[in-house]
DNA sequence: GAGAAACGTGATACTTAGTCTCACTGAGAC
DNA sequence: GTCTCAGTGAGACTAAGTATCACGTTTCTC
């Protein structure tokens, strides 16, 4: 069973109809290997309207199929998400995003909760840097 | 010396003029005890134009006088910042923001850098929860 | 002090990312 | 067949921020 079919079943199980525009958006989302913006999806789903693409993205986001990635400039991108709670490591040079499996601040949250008296319900954590292939190995000509 | 005067001197030292609209924006910023939006500043500085308020906010942000706070809904607010790199603890009930002095993920960054091969240059971390006075005395525990 | 250059300004148009509204469509229930 | 209702596209609208432009004010130079 393809990812598209699996997702369609998941939508139907939740009582949503799987219409041609929704299929088009989901297919476009699944084609994206890295992060994307809604504008990029709109380019790929010429058939579907703006509102529909935004609605479907919100739906997929609520279902946990895609997650939001906060870029270093403050803009929000989206990304297919296999797991539940996780964080991202964003390469500021090539834009590649890597998922971080385990939540590295779980201990910090416990400690902070005790120290501050807050009941901590959530957090947002993104790392920015240069991936292995973008790190210039002693500047072999050019660089950025 | 008041904060306003200190900031004015800081601006002049950087070669910026301290004009009446800028003074008005800075005064409005310093009046805010918690986080604020540019729209709120605009309400308070009726004299200064929209563009000027945005320009001054960007200027103060570049100077490190104010910092951005990412709210749970994805919107960006601003906040007077006394220190350099720090994180925020946002109460989702009353909206109060608390600064976290020491960067609690410094160790995580080092570990992650080694494990992933990334040269980590920055990160964004915000915590969300309910502050001591907003926690209902019954509901202890839970979490996301 | 005059004139020029630089800086800062408000008004306003524009951009981006997203939401809202509304008339319409098509599938399913009866 | 018709009623209902989720889903649709078009397009208006919103929020947050940027760009442009003509103009005013300061500062610099002579």
C-alpha cells in the first residue's frame, strides 16, 4: 500500500472525504523530500484552490502527518513527519532539515518545572547550523 | 540616568540620531513590563508612523535591546531584553513571559554537534506552560 | 551663513502567509 | 427525486512586515 493510500484511509477513518483536490495536495506533500511552503504546494497542485490547499495542510498538520519547521528568519515551513514529538536540525547553508528522534530537553523540562513552579506543557526547539557537507573543509575555494 | 537616556546615548554612540519619534517608540517599549506587539506600540505612539515604529523596533532588536518571543500559536511578540542569549518560559493562561538566564541546552548542543556532524551555530527554544498562579490547585500533573 | 548631502520621516503601496465568506457542487441518505 | 451537508474555488480580507518616495531636518563643508 502506498503512502497516499494509507493516508487516504486514515482520513476516511476520521470521517473526512478523500476528494480529488485533497488527493492532489497529499500527493504533492508526499513528493517533498525536505521542507516546503504552502506556496510551493500551490505551484504543484494547480487544480486545487488556495483555500483548499491551506485547509488540507491544516488538516494534515492536525493529524500529525506534517509538522511545522521554524526557519532561522522566523518564517514557517512544513515537513512530512513520521514520528510524534521531535525537533529539527536545520542547515542554514543548503536548507536541509534533519529530524532529531529523541527529545533532548525532556530532562531540562523536568528540572525547569521544579525550579520555576511552572507546569510545563510544551516547548519549541529548533537547531541551526551547517551540515557536514556544507562545512567548508578549510575553505577549498569559494565557500558560500 | 533613566533607561531612556541610557538607550539614547547608546543609539548616538552607534551613529544614530535620537529623533522625537524614536524617543517616543523607545519610551513606549520601556513602558511595557511584559511582551508586546508592534501594533500595541503603534497605539501608544500615535505621533510616530507605522514604518517608523517598525524601523525602530528592528533597530532595537539588532542592538539587542528587545528580543523576539515566539508564542504558542506561532505569532511573534517582542520583549525588553536585559541579557544576551536567553530563552523564555511563556504562561499560556495569563501570557506572562519569564526569562531563563542560563542556556539549558548548551550541553545538548555540544552532544548533538558531535553526533550529527553539524556545526551548530544557533538554536531557538521556548517553553510553554502554566505559571504558579495560573495552575489550578487540583490539576497537578498531566502535561502534553 | 549658504548649499549640499545624509539621515530620518510619514503616507502609502505592496508582499507574504493565512483566514473568512459565499455561492456552488457532488455524494450519500431517505 | 430531493434534501442535506461536507468540500470546493474565487476572491475579499487580515496581520505583520517591507519598500518606495517625496519631504523635512540635521549636519557637514566651504
